C-alpha cells in the first residue's frame, strides 16, 4: 500500500509512518519542520524514517498549494493521512494567525489536492478539543460540537466542516479522527508528560492546572497507531452505517473518537511519572487555564464497532515506556 502522510516529522505522523514502513508499505511524508518546538527532535524522527528505503520525505508547507498537489499526485497514494497542523490549545491564544494559516488554509489546500488525486480513503486529524463546552460525558461523535473554547479547537472544527463539504461534493471517502491526549515515546515537548518529566529530573516544580482535579482520556501512542492502521482500509460508504455511527446522511464521511475510553485523574498520571522516575514531584497547583476543558472522556462504541477491541495500555506502562525513551534519547 502507498500512503501519503502530512506531518511525518511530528509525534503521531512519525509513529504511524514507522509502523507502516516496518510492515513493508510505501510512505511519502510531507512536513514543513517548523520551529514550534525543538527542530532537532523533528529531525531525529525523520532520520529514523529515512532508514527505510521505501520512505520519501518532502520538506514543504501546506500553504504551498501547487507543490502539495503535485507531491500527492506523484505519490500515487491510495490512502492520505492528514496530520500536519499547528497544535496546542494555549499557543493559539498567543499566535492565532499560525492556526488560521496551517489548519484552515493549509487544510483547504490538502482537500483541493485530494480532489484532484481522488484517494481511496482520506483520514483527517481533528481533536477532542472540538467538544469544547459540552458537559455531557462521555463525548460521542453524534453529539453537537458547536461550542469550541479555543481557537485551536475552532480551526479543527472548521477543518471538519470543510472536509465534509469535499466528501459530499467530490465523493472523497473521509474519516475525521478526534484524538484524545496522545502520549508516549517521541512525544511533543509542549505536552504535559514531556514537560513534567523534564522538570522533575531537573529538580524544578511542575505546574498543575485545575488544582489537580482535571481528568483526561489519555491515549498511548501504540494503541492509537493500531486503531489508525485498522481504520485505513475502512473507507466510509454513504448509506452503510454501523453501530452508533456518525456517518453523514449526504456524504461518504464519518467522525471517529480515537481514545482508550477510560479517563484518568491528572494526579494519577503524575503519580505514574513519579513511580517511573523514582522521584517525587514538587507540584505548584494553579487554577484552570483559558481554553482547557476540565474533563475529557471518549465514547468509543463506534471505534470498537469499526475495528474491534483496540489495545489499551495502562498509564503506568505507557508512562514508563516514555520515561525509558526520554532517558535514552537525552542520555540522562
């Protein structure tokens, strides 16, 4: 299988690409290698992928519409996985324009490229943040998601709406992927796990928002990748719903939560870090930050109906795996 992935220098993009390459598939990766966080880490991920002969890297921005379209056409990809985006809830308050440019303009360019190429399946990354101000838990794909509380979430919701229109107008089978707090080896430095481990090892305090009472549906990277690989062959077909389906009535388009479906207290996550490091954290408790929901919880009924029971790595094992990678990568 030939797969075109945007965001292969990123955490999830790298992880999916590696699994595909290990299985013998051909992957073309498209990534701008921006400096939102440590470029050296992104380069290290790409260097790992470059060890596979069937991997090709293209370094360019989504905003380069003609190059993006030509790259997708030349890849002859059957499946397109669109993961590249400006990430981060809090950074969207500081740098809104980068979210508009990448997540809206860039994603529109990707959809135009898909319109010209017509892949068998387009999988498009969204986020649990689109559930925003929803209070009904767990979050279901069939719930309204019309109250985003951050610009990041708003741009992702905009991407979902654009993708639906392209699926309807041009018959592009599309699956929107709502990720829930993904963590694990090769993770992003702006995420809590990475920041907490670095600070504890350096003897610094860690900021715990929401007074430690937040709950998150933490999703270990290997579990997420397994679910994604199982979804790739399952192109949505209009008029053929499954159990608890979010399938559109007018397009080959569905939305799927990708998560473990078992929310954990943030302080239990911190305790798992302390256990893995063999060090206690000095916690600096803070109120909630703007744009952050107090709790996320995924209804995974649809995911299970589509791909079966996905492995669920306990947070103790997942955190330990990250800590092992962190110590090896940073030699500490």
